[in-house]
C-alpha cells in the first residue's frame, strides 16, 4: 500500500513537472515578474479564510468541541487527505479528535460524512455551471460528466449509509479492513446510528460550503487579475470546482497533476493564453492546496506535542 501511495505521488509530481516544462519556466517567470502582487495578496487572504471557514463548518456539524480546539485537527486533516488518493484519509480526523478530546468516533464520523456531502454538493453545483457555460471539447465534456456522476454516487452512498442501518453495517464490514479503521469496536455501527445532526446545522454547513467554494473561484480570479486577465469569478468557481472534481476522481494524491492540467485547458477554452493559464494555475495551487499542506504540517507539530499522533497514522 505504501509503495502504491509513493508511486501515485511520483506520478502526480511527474505530470506537474511536465506541465511546467511544456509552458516554459523562463517565460512563466517573465509573466510573473510583470504581474501586480496586490491582487495575489487578496487571493492569498481569500484562500487563508477558506481554511477557517472549513473549521467553522465542522464546528457547526459537530457542536461538541470549541472552535479553537478544532482548528489544528481540521487543518491537519485537510493536509492529510491531500496526500491520499480520493482524499480517503478523512476518517483520521475522528480518531485524532477521540484521542485529543475524547469525542466518540461515532459522533465525529457522522459530522465528517455530512461535511464531505456538503462539499461535494457545492462542487457539483459549481461544476455544472462550468459544464453548462463552457463550449468544451467532447473529451472534457465526457470527463466532466463522469466526474459528476462519480460524485453523485458518492453522495447517494453516503446518505444511504446515514439512513440505512443494514447497508451501513454491510459497508462497514468492508471498509473496516483498512488499517485506520481496524481499531473500531464491532458495535461501532450500532452506536453510530444513535447520532443525529440537526437539519438546520446541515443547512448552515451547506451554505458555508457554497461560500467557501465560491471564494476559491475568487482566488483564481485575483491571480488572473494580477496577470492582466479578467474572467467572471462565478465562472471561475465552476472552472476550479470541475478541475478539482476531475483531479480527485483521478485518485492521484490531492488531484495533483490532473487538476492542474484540467484547469489550464479550461482556462484555454476561456481564451487565456497557455503560459498565463499555467502561471495562474501554479500560483493558484500554491496558495490553496500547498498553503493548506504547509499549515497542516505546522498543526501536525503542534498536535504531536499534545499526544502521540503518529500512532493514529500507522
């Protein structure tokens, strides 16, 4: 399994390196040297804000732990999931929260499932905007439709798990084979189905998810403005969402490589010159996913001083 993860990470970095090489790093540096740094600062602030909106969203769903206590766990969880195919490491947050604050995994896992559902719904809605507004090639249309279909299935399975005890127990027997879930007791699902999250909290979480992913579109908007190109931020929210969805569906860690390729090509469809599109995409990813990963590393160090977090990751 570790060899597979390493192989996928190497593949992601190879694709990303090829994208940068194709766009010509020298020309990219020239484009960047002529850019206006002020909009990039705004993009950074928007990206930074979305991390803390993510904490707030989980806080609303969980409603058992203070916002301050959730910050390092959530941000580390973001970074951890970015290094796993399909962001499959999300349940690790529940284990960390159990070790840190004693919150039952059954409670926090329910909130994590709803957290992901609200994110996926927001991504789907914005992606449909991109699919509907862009005259994309047949290959991209097919990739978009496949990705949307995959995530619709994910939502359907997640909601079925939440409301169908028989199906949930059957799926639990399968996923319990994963190392991080082997520690769960056999009666975990019985306890899991005693947890209820209020509908108004789910609605609030969904609103925050829509705002968050809309702001991600603004991050790319500000980066393009810095490079002298202006595109509707609402349309860019669709571009970023569709790119991220296809990237996650590719199963590469954090969608690295796939997301960048798709985003560059979609920006090209919007008339953005290739070098500028590549430069904008690299900057966008630096101040979104890689800033999250760096922040997650800091949170890992902080949490490591509180308890043996490495035991969770074995």
